[in-house]
C-alpha cells in the first residue's frame, strides 16, 4: 500500500512524499523489488542518479529477471554518462522481454550517443516493428536519419510521429 501510494504521489509530482512512502514500504518489506524499483524511478526523476542506480541494482538483485528495472537502470547509467554500461542493461532487458519496445528505443539512443548509428537505426526500427504507434521511436529515428543526411527519410519519420501524436512538439520542431 505504501508503494502504491508512492506511485500516485509521484504521478502528482509530490516526489518528496513519494520517496517517504517507498522507503516506508522497503522498511516493512526489504525484499519488495517493486518498491526498490519505484524508489529508483522517483530518485531518477529527482536527478539523484547515483541513488537511483543503487535502487535499481537492489531491485535487480532481488528479482534478476526484472526487465523494467534493467531498462530503467540503463536510462540512469546513460544519464550518468556510462553509455557502454547502459547498452548492457538495455540488452539484458531485451533478452528478458524481447518485445519491450521502449528498451529498444533506449538502446538506440545509447548506440547513437556512442557513435554506432547503424545499430541505433536497427534498434529504432525494431521498436517500431514491435510497437508501430510509438511516436518517440519515429522521432528518434528521424533525428538520426537527419544527422546522417537522409532528410527525406527523416521527414517521413516526423510525419508518421505527427499522425500518431498530433500534439507532440518534438515531431514538429524536428520537421
């Protein structure tokens, strides 16, 4: 219940209160992987990346097959500039849950940042194959294609994203 309350408080932007509730849930049930995961999410949102990293790692220690924890750990590692480690985390999440489209997008983002554009394109395309309505995948693919000089393909990506989410500002800005 405390963890669930924390989730709702976090959705409301009341991060300090959410953190208190996650910690209370963890005190009551130290082996509750989801509470550690939720705390990691809250800490990541607060910009407390080292603490988020520790929370995600603890969730994974408790539940090694927790694909979302591996993926979110990858996000935190990427934000910390540890891109090679983020790739490992995303690949683990995908190995556990091959249809995890968001993990494929995040993997593509890390590949792009470490200078592996073809791997990034493959990751974005895999995300799109799994979840064609994921506007973020189309936008990120478009950005990369634009950077590679493939402007017509980039435009097509942005137009698809706009059709999927007409209010998504990133699609219009990049278009």
